[in-house]
């Protein structure tokens, strides 16, 4: 009614007008010309006359796949044509998948995450000084992610901290826990029950069970960017739930050449350009609070379960812990995801401390742990289908995206073939490959194994009813160690 009178020079002869209804009619749906659609969309998207897309939130569109259009969840059409390749952004779920917004603006990489402002926390502070006793009833004052002072609570606050409320830790405040050796991406997999005794580390990776349960699944999910993001989110949260602030072992690759260490929630001790890892610089506010009282904090931490982790802080940012502590150090509920650890509610702060683009962390700024968990459960439940589609996914991942942004894949450890029974230590003095047993061509290029659905390894021991059982079955654990671990973890 308002628009028609304004059209004074129509391109075509005017036609009688009528008001439209509030719903589409069957005749309103027609085939969209291919030229009007992005390149690479599968045929069912281009030719379907049925509605298949619904926007759920601003960054998420729910797309329903017509029955029979896919070979299976994460699969590809039987007659895979170049124009029908399934985009790696697609993540299937019960006949539907989500296409996540993956665009990242071309800005500088995000610096080390620190929370700006002033804050304080009080409790028993455990220091790293040799022979030093825990500092009972002390307060840690934090300015812009750095520790400004640690002093007895009764003393006046340092300059600039007047009126800053110090929250009670109700536990021991430890320096942040650091993992100096880990292969984080593999932490999505259940513990491998080693089938036999191996002479050295170069043998087990060629075992059929290892390829079927470890390298096969990891290779399959490593080239699909939504699953790469899910793995990064899942394993970092898994480490956080155990009190970890710094780890290592997540390396991303783009087009098979460019390699970067992940910059996510945790610090990556392989990222030597992180100024906060320079001990000569300053004292960063990375610490872990473990529930406990008394004078022996080390006994408390050795006996602790994940439910005893009260707070994990990285760069002054409360990343995980009991809700009241996390809320004390955050400005809003934005980015706070509630989880349950051993049946107890805990808050997980996924909000990025800096909103600059982070091309090393595909999609992580917006990916919840719940979504990451769902993606991985679906992927592992459909490993055979996903494995069949992996070559097509890898081919897509090897090229830059339509926005010229690189597509990131996981650069996995321990899977490159060397042709030798034992992995040669290249570059070290005295290394001589002539002394190593060379594998036959058939063994060095063993046939790919058939993958089967596997179980996503739970986030915590306290929520894993299979963990203690799996330790009991482990052939490579001495009996006395099994007894001790069972007593500790029960």
C-alpha cells in the first residue's frame, strides 16, 4: 500500500496488486538460479522446491537435508561431483546439520588474553619459593591481569585498590598448573588398552588396533574445520576442569604448510611469543584454587577430584570454577556456560578477553562446549561414514575459503610414516638411520583399517564410570599402581 504509489517509473507494465499473506504459498517456492547461489552448494540445495533453511540465531542457520540426499551423516552423495562436494562447515545431526558463521575479519592476531581492571582474592597462598610455608590469610591484588601485590589480608590495600572487594577463595591458591607434555587433541579418545609389550615407541603406532582406535579417528576428524574447532574447545575445557592453565600439543595447519600453535583459552607453552611466559617480565595472574583447609596444601591437591577445583584463572580472567567465584571476576553473564562436574554446577567462561580476530582459533570465539561436545559425539558415532568422506573434506581444506581465509586443520603428532621401525631423531648428534630397521614397503604403507563408532572420552574422571574399569584392564600398568590409582580415584 505504501510502496506502490512511490513507483513512478516501473520497469514493466503495472499489474494489478493485492496484499500478500503472512505465509508462503506452495507456488512461491521455485528453483533458485545457480548463478544466484554460492559455488559449491550441493544439488539438493540448488534444486529443492521445499524450504530447507531456517535462521535460528544470527550466526547459525539450521538446514534440513531431504531424505536420500546424503550417503549418511557427514557423508557425500554417491555420485560425488565437483559441484556437489559437501562443505566442511557442514556438521550433520539426525537428518539436519548446522552451517556455522566462519568468517573472520582481516585484523591483527589477538594478543595474550588478560582481563582489564582491578580485582582481589584472599585465602591461603601457595608460593613456588623453596622451603616457603603457605601464606595463610593473604590477599592477592590483581591489576590488568597481573599480580600487583600479595600481602596479609589485615594490611591496608595497595595504592589504587581502595574499595576493591576481595573474595574469599575457600581453598588453597596455587600457581596455575602447567602441563609440559601432552598431545591435547588425542584427549577426545578413550584410553587405548595397549595389546602387547613393545620394544620401543616406534612400534606401537603401526599396530592395527592403534590405527583403528587412535590415528584413524584422529586423521578422519582433523581435516573438517567445524570438528577441528570442536576438538580444540573440548580438550581445552577438559584441561581447565582439572585445574590446568598452561598446556601444549595443539598445532594447526593451513593448506598443509602454514603451522601455528593454538591460542585458545589456555596458554600454550609452545607459543614462545607469548610475553606472559617470559619470567623476566612480570607476575601474571594465572592460578588454580583447590578446595581444602589446614596446613598441607600439597596433600589437598593430590587427593583432589575435579569437583574440588574452585577456580581457574588465566591472565586475571576467571575461566572455570564455582559460579560465585567466576561471577565475582566477570562483568556479565555473556559467555558464561553452566556445566555439571560430578553433579555439581560449575561456571565456564568462554568469553574472549579481546574481540580482535583470531585466525589461529577457528570459530572458537563463538563455540560453546555443549555444541562442541554434540559435534564430536555425532562424529564418533558416525566414524565409518565420516571416514569415507574424509578425502573430499581434506581436498576442500587444502584450499583457502571463498573469503581467502585459510582453512585450518589439525597437525597431528606421531602419524607421519618414516619408513623405519623406530622413529629417527633427525638433527641430533650421532643419529644414524643405517642402524635402524627399515620397514618393508608393505609394512610402511599398511592398508587403511576399517573404522567403527567409538565413544567420546568424558570431560572428567568423576563423570566417567568406565575410567577406573579401563585402568584395571590396562595391560601396561603394574598391579600395585592399579591399586593405588583406584584408591585415589574412587
